[in-house]
């Protein structure tokens, strides 16, 4: 069939599964798998966020017992967070948030939900692979969760897992081995998803939908999948070698000084492998958010996306550049000046495509009829925080300033604003926007706005204050900063940050309540509650098992708003043909 | 739309997926080989003093065996789907050669071990065992795929007939991946053994 049908579309509809297991557990349906990823991600996000509360408590109130549950968690120290546990906490917080919260929500959930629906397909092209992707992720989650409880504790080498910190001499115990296995499995899950996403976008676009007729959300997810397919294996190679080092006595990442004479492995080699993956990973996480933001700005400014093609090309350019800038994470490792100069230049070049799509976002807003609902607030929040994070990236991309700010809270502030806050707000924008399509009900607007302000303001305050901490010389990852004289005056600022952090955490319970309540009792959603034209809104909410009764034909772009030739409404569906407005059918 | 011929010449979805997967595995093995080269350039002499180089005989033989195996997969695919008997025969040949390759790699490990090479001793020992081992692991898994093809297609041909049989894309995709592992091995042979 696929050989003869020019669009590889499966014209017969697969029967709907009927048993509970086949419908909700071992499901091949991309919409169900999206929900599985969403629930998985939300669970982990709360655990990861709770860990950050413990971290903020330890930094703001060193030596003071953690309130309420402290004595339960740390009976041996009367509720005070001990130093070794602090190290595990920031390690696991980073790992969980990146691999188990943002990746499943933004890529696993929204990728799965949106790709088939927005390109007019009945499902992913390899449904079995899609199901495997979730269950490998679930296995990874089980291993990672188990690693929290093994003797010796969870991994404590930082989310980057650098040797020599991660060598078995300094980090014995199975916690880190399990960490390596879990991250390897999480990577495998992403890879299976990526193969599916890439192929589905290339092969299953509805008739008439060229690449530039795809919503920009799909562009972001597609580029993310390409980066995943290419760079997860590089991380996997590093993890495998590290695992073998730890368990079979090889010396790939062991410096000559600590291993037997003449073995001469190289811990810096791991850093190369990690960051060859790690820098694209930053874009893997933010690209889907950029795509979603680019679409939602247009949807709620009720205007065509300004320079949509240029935005797509900018995202392509950044994806390519992301492969050749990783050295800026390693400026202090003794790279040759020639390399540091080259990496600085390449890194700063990223500001050109970033500037292009950022201006396009502003151009989309310019003189738009802006609708300030919850998804739009989160979208604007993403734009704002990404702007802050992006600008401070310049200081870290340039080698001269990087040397001073390396490993300080300036870095923590920067990467949280970009890959944590911006991608999290982008995920929320997506969840609020597509929740009606997923569950057939609307999220509560008032609670949504409370959630937004309780997330947005604290996030900006927290991470902008961290720029001050970093500039004042406070290193990241230290247990009690006030043991150093020159950091003692920062306690006030640290407490200020922590109070905002606790507020942000509290705000997430507003979301949780809204999410659970609306799923069962929210206002029923019509097929197209936001009055936008992309294909997922042409089918009922939630869509039937097979998505589309007939595969749609695309005549219009995804951002056709306020066309003066259309009198009765301000939007046009991608699949409707309007004489004099739409392209001639192909 | 142009004629059906144009669409027929496009890659099928499963073949495209195979190419994406091969790009990923290429990055994996590329990373291993790059790491090996980076480690190697730091040494004034290679292999490091005290280590014997990898003997030429067995790896050369196994390279020949794997290339021949790839060749039979290629010939088998030329017979697919028109002459199923000849397809299965050639496919099984390449399967047997793939098994022989694994046996030869095992023999190489024994030889290296008897020669006194240990993975723990230095980066040379580590890379030789780990790189050949990881490649062999992939060959082992891919062999499972090679076995799967006749196991699935023979009953299919018997029960559903030639038309359904000929639609299977497994021979082509498995063949592609098998060639890919052959290319990875040739690179390893060149970098680890020959030079």
C-alpha cells in the first residue's frame, strides 16, 4: 500500500481497541501515549521540584531542620539536610527535570499528540515503536526511582556525571550505575521517539501540506527529533564507556595520576562526549517550546505569524549551529586559545538566528488583537524569560567573561531561564492550549492565571537574583556558602530567592488541582475552542481513535488570521478551500 | 501529482526509518572511534610500550567473512521476491557467515587474552576489547534480525502467497543494517588492526 499511495496514508481505519489494557496501558494510539508521557512527566516534575525546595532550604537556612517532613526524611540529623545528601539532591534534581519531566512533557506528550493531529495523519508511522518508546521510558523511571533508595544513596556526581567525580573510587555504590542505566534507557526512549517523529513528518503530511505549511510547533518538534537521533548516541557512548570504567576496571576516563602508571585515560574526553550531546540537548529541550510559542503568538494576536518562513529557517540554522558550539562549556579545561576563540565566535553567531525569530515574535504581536488568556500569558512568559536567558548567554559564550563566571550561580541563573523556565512555561502554554483536545474539557481560566503569575514572577525573581549571586562569586553546588567569608553577606539574598522558590512550588499545586479537576469536571470543549485553523481543531475534542474520518487536504497555511476577504470570522482552517483566498488545490 | 512511478521510486517509510536509525548508530560508533583516535594521538608510540599489536590474521579473515556475508545479503535481495527459493538459500548463507564472524571474533579475544592483553591494563587494551565487543553485540542482535526474516517470510509465502510475500520490506531493511555493520567493522579493522 505504501508503495502505491503517494502519501503513504493508511486509508483503512484500524479497529478501536476495546479492553482496558489495550486501550490505556499497552496502547498503540499516539493520543493515549501522549497522555501516558504527560502523567509520567508531571509526577516526576513534582518530585524534582520538591528536591529543589530541599536545595533552596539548605542554601538559605543551613543547619536548620527542614520544616514539616524534615524529621521524616532525615531522622539521623533531626531533619537537617546533610552535605552528602545535598549533593545527591542537586544531581537528581537536574537529572529528573531534564530527562524525566521536561523531555516527557514537551517532547513525549506534545510531540506525540501534535505531530499526527497537526499534519493530518491517523497515527504515527510506526505505532509499535511509539509504544515501545513510552515503556522504555517507564523502565528508565523505575530504575531511576529505585536508585534513590540503594545503600550509599543516589548518584551524586551532578547531572553532567563528570569523571573523576563519577569514577568508582569517588562514587562507589550502585546509585551511579543505576543512574547511568536509567539515563541510557531514557535516551533509548527518546531515540525510538525521534525515529518515529522524523519519518512521520516526512512521510505522513496531509496532501497539500508542504514543509512550510506545517505549524511551527511541528517544525520545533521535528528539528528536536533530528537532534535527538544524532546526538543521543554520543551521550550513550559516553555513558557506556563510563559504566565499563566503573564496573570492569577499564581506564577510559581515568587520569594517569589516579590510575596505575601508564594507563593514561582522560577525564576531559568524557566532557567532550557529554557536551557534544549536551549542547544540542539544550536546543532539544527549547526547540519545541520555540515552535509552540511561534504558533500561539500568532493564534492569540489573531495575526499571521510574522516571517514564519524565516522563523523556521532560523530554527534550522540554530539546530545546525548547536552541533558546533559545545566547547563553550569547557573553556576552563585548558582548550587551546585557537579553539576557545573559534567556539566563542560560533556561539555568538547563534544570536543572529535567535535575533531573527525573536524579532519575528515581536513582529507577530505588533498591532495584533491580543487575546490574553492563560495559554497566551504562558506564551508571553516564555518569550520574556527566554529573552533574559538568551541575553545572559552572551556572557557565557564569550570566553573572556566565561572564565570569571564559570561554575557560578550566574550559570545556574542562565540555564534555568532558558532550558528550565522558558521550556517549562512553553510546556504549560502547550498543555493549557491543547488540554481541551486531549481531554475534551477546558482548564479553568481563573486558576490558570493564578498559576501563571505564581510561576512567572517567582521564576524571574529567582533566576535574575542568581545572576547577582554568581557575579558576587558564589559557586554553584556548594553546601554551605557561608563558610566562606566573602559569601556571608549573600545569606539575605539567598533567603529572598528561597522564599520565591517556595511560592513558585506552591503555585504548581494550583495547576495540579486545576488539571485533575478540569479533567473530570471542566467545561466541555467544542471542537475548536480557540478559533484557530490548524488541523487538530477540525476534529472533535477529544478526537476519535482514528483522528480523521477522511484524510484532510491542505489549502492554507497554519496562521491565516484576519484575512479581509473572509467576512464572517477572523480565522481560516488549513483544510477549507475558499475561492480567491486559498491556493488552488493540487 | 505526477504518475504513480514517481511515488514508487520514493523510499518507503520503513526504509527511511532504517536510514534514520543507521544515522544514530553511525553517531554511536563514530563517537567510539573518535574517542579511540583522541586517546591514540596522545601516545608517542602505539600500541603503548609493553603491549603487542592486534595480530593480523584472524581480524583479516573475519573481515573477509563479514564482507562475503554482506555480499550474500545483496545477492539474496536481488532474488527477492521473484525467486523465493534462491532468496532463502542465499540469505541463509549470509546468516551462516555472520555466525562464523562471531566465532572468529571470539577466537580473536582468546588469542588476545593469551597474548596477555587485558582491558584494564591501558587504554589500548580497553578500546580493543570494548570496541570489538560492542560491535559484536550489535552483530549478534542483527543476526537475530537475519534469523527472523526467513522465520517470518517462509510461512507467509506458504499461507498468503507470493503477492503478500513480495510486499515485505524486512529483507531490504535488514540487509541495509547488515551492510552498515559491515562498514563499521571495516572502519574498526582499519583503525584498530591495520594502522
